[in-house]
């Protein structure tokens, strides 16, 4: 079974930066749309918020709450997708999940981001 692996979460002060990374071994990575979602405490999995998507053709999508602050990038040679998060706000605090989607969808276990002074 395919398992995506996220890393890079942690504690950062407001205004700071973090870089999340997701490894996706064992899939034809270049064929997949890669996304980052986040899930607020108490919300169900189907209520996850789409943060950013990078399609295999290069088109990108960002949620309104992160536009101008977050940047998604991918390395098809390494099967990885990153999320550079700048100007972090307290409200960005939550668990972030990596997703790979094509005809099937795969998820990671999540990585916690805490923005606090």
C-alpha cells in the first residue's frame, strides 16, 4: 500500500517560515496532482481545507487564505512535493496532509504546524 510521508512541521513564531516536504515512493509521481490540505481540530477528514495543488502540467492552485504566503513545488525526479510557508499566522496552526491524486488518491499521516509566540 502506498503511504505518503510528510516532514518539516514544528513550532514557529508568527511571521516566521516553515517548509513542509512530502515523499511519495512507489507511484508514477509525474502523473499525479500533488496537494497539501489542512484539517482543523474537531473537523472530519472530509472537511479538510485545500491549501495548494500543483498539477502535473504545472498549473497551481492556492486557497485564498494562503495566497501570496505559501508556495508549492515538486521534484518529479525525487517524488517529492514541498510547501514553503512564509509569513505564518496563528490561524495557520493545524495538521497538514499531503495528497497524491490521479485515478486513485493517497494520503500521508500528517505533520503538525504550530504558530505561536
